[in-house]
């Protein structure tokens, strides 16, 4: 006489072994992207805190934001952005100047040294990713290209 075994239902799977459960996939994606971002920061902060590096990149991208615009973009309070700008200014990476039309408003711009520092950070991060990607086989590199396109689509403005 054989013992009967309980019937189990296999978890639904899609192609390539990807879990069909969207919440689990979202969790795995969030964790992987967060860990990759952390690794990239660790590779190349060039003596800056993550907040300083982010603010420096934002100033570069926006051109000459006001302190309020920088605070809003970085999603920090004005006193925090003031401290960040003060530290970046002390390092010679940004400069403050009064607004041309309203002398009460302060604008921030990146200096030549700030651009060099930002480029060094980006170069180090790209070198890290290049090393990791070169260790992959051609099929995995193609998958990485497809994944990159997908991530770009996920973060694109609608």
C-alpha cells in the first residue's frame, strides 16, 4: 500500500523562469536596481557624499538653478540644500551668484572643477559597469542591452 502524496500546484511561470507574480517581480527589480545604484555610488563618489554627488549632477543638468529649484529637484528641505551647496562651494565645485533680475534670489552653477569631478565620477561608474559587462557572454550582453531598453522605457516620462 502506497502513501498518497498531497497534490501541489506549481507556481505559474512565464518564459525564462520569470515569476508570473507581478508584485514579486516588482520587489526583485526594486532590490536589484537599488543594489546596483549602491554599488555604483561606492565605486565612484570621489570624496563626495551621495547627496553632494547628486546635487552636483543636478546643478550640472539644470544649468543655473535657484536654491529653491535645487531643493525641489533633489527633494530636500531648503536648509539641507543650503548646507549641500555650502560644502560644494567650499570644495570649489559650484559657485553662487545673485539672480540677474531679483538680487534676493541666489543661483548655483557648476565650476570647471565641478565638471571635472562629475566627469571623473561618471568615468569610474562606467568603468565598473564595463568590467562587469565584459565578464558576460554575448547572449547575456544582448540581454543586458534589452534590459537597458526596458528600464529606459519604465522610467520614461509618459
